[in-house]
C-alpha cells in the first residue's frame, strides 16, 4: 500500500484552527475532535451540559468540510424526540402511493440515510423503533424497506447528548457499542466564561450565537472522502496491534474457574462477554486481583479495538506521520473505551473517561517491560520457536494478559497465530 499523500491536510487543519478560535475547548479535546472527523464510517458522540456548543460544532463542521451538503434544502440532520417514529426520522412517505399499493413509491430515504455527513441531535432521546432503524443504518450502512435497499455513502456521523438528561427509553447497548468514540465537551472555565460573556455583552468582535455564520466553507464531501482514503494508507505497525491485543486480554479473566458438577468440579475458562448477570467473579481469590480486569464489572466485545485503530490512523495523519505510534493508541483509548466499560466501583471516579485517562499511564509503567518481551516472544513462537512459549509462561506468572495469551497459544499449539508471523 502506498504511503499517505496528506491531501488537503493544510486546508483541513487551517479550518479547524479557525473553528477552535471560536469554540473554546481543551487542547486534548481539540486534538481528538480533529482526528475523529477522519474516521471513515464512524459514529462520534459529543456529550456535555447545555450551551457548550456541541450542536454548533457539528453544524460548523458540515458547513466547513461538507459545504455541498450545507447548501442542500434538506440537510442530513435528525433531531430525535421520544414521540418520533422511524418514518419521521428516516423516510419521506407518500400516502397516496401507500393507498394505491404502489410499494416502489411508498417511501424515499431522507438525506440522513444516504449522506456522507450525518448529524443526530439528542441521540439518547430516541424511541425504540428509531433506535432499531438507526442500528441497522450504522451497522450495515443501509436501510431496507419491503425488500428495497437504500445504501449510505461512506460517512461520518456526529451525535450529541446531555449526560444530565434522562429519557424514558434506554439507548440499546448494541447501539452504544456502535459509537466509535465519546468526547466530553466540558463547560468553560473562568477565562472561557469571561470571553463568552464579553463577546456577547461587551462589544466583543465575536458573537457566540453567530459562530456558524462566521466559519468559512473550505472542503466538500468529495474532498473529505479523498482524505478518508488517504488516512487509510497510514500504516499500523505489528507491535501496536500486538499491544492492543494484550490490552484486550488484560480486560479478560486469566484464571480458570472451578465449576461444580455432579460429584466433582470442572475447570473452565471464563469469557466475560458471555457471562450472565447473576454470575459473580471471585476476583478477591484470584492471584491477579488488583489488575485492570478486577476493577471492571462488565466488559463488552472487540469493536473498540477497530475504533481505536481508526482513531490512531487519523491522529498520525493530522500530525503528518505515515505510521501509527504507541502514543497514538494511549491517547485514543480513553475516547474509544469510556462508553464501553462498566466500572465495579464507579463512585470513585467522576466518569469512566477519567478512570481510563488516569489508569493507563500507571498501568503502562507496570506492564511495559513484560509486554515488550511478550510481544517479541510471541513473534518468535509464531515462527516456530517452541522455547519462546516457556519464556512466555514465566512472564505470565506476573501478568494476567500474558497468562491469557499463553493459555490460548497452548490451545492452538498446532496453529500459531499467522498475523504475527506476517508482521514480525
């Protein structure tokens, strides 16, 4: 695969600098937002209290980088309310066609279905039928109506929500897991509040309510799709993928459980993604108690790994780098994981994002040396070095992720992982 050309990168970054002069956000939030718009076929949730410019940001992005859509008479925007049906949100309905039984003309998709930019306002206020239809659109990239399929182009979908608001219907976990990254829009500090007040009431040059009017049109949908294709040329080194795989292992149970049966007990491996709510893990009796796995009540699937890789490629691209680094992974993971982990003791942290942001650096200092050795040994074993497995076993006594890796390698001893053989 050829290296990225960084097409339109200067124009894209200039536009973001202009926007972030008008919408005041912390440096790290600005950086991840800049990358998130380059994650093709992804869903980004902006969450924060009232009046922190979530919707203003989304609409400004549409005007700046999807300017052709901005000029359409009907924009690809869905404003969810609990009273709306799937027909209100996703379809134009021809009542006359329905009455005469003309199925081919009964419905047409609204722009939110087919456009390469989608904005879903108040994502957590939807109805069950709207959520079901939205899940189909985001999961399959298309909607079906009576056998007819309406496809979306490659897209970026921005949603916004307020964590203080509650709806009568919970958002399905399957739909939450389709959100690739969740980004907090914090309320402004004292300086930010002063700038906002001065701009509105003290003759300042920037009126907060006119941000969308002030931003310039810079790119079109076709331009953004060219950028997305270029971002996918950013290389993800094998050691980065191996680190992510080990981190995934660190979320799982490494110790076998003794399950009572008639007259005896059986040792089984536990997959945390399939255990039922009434089953309790005995972390206090596990030799790896205190590790990351013991701090989690529930762990979801593997989709966050794909979200993280997409985010890291975008982060490298905005920096002008042709390859992802481990630093990109550590920066992205709090955003791609915070809505997908359930903490065992959530009251100790203001939110899961803060937990991950604080825990990761400390965890890395603890596991870095062992994981570096483990990745090297894993690659050697994939090439047929049987002694590498013995060395991995020694390392696994101090690390649950490596222990999980050893268990899996022993199970598949006749077929070592081909991925590492290729990337080693």
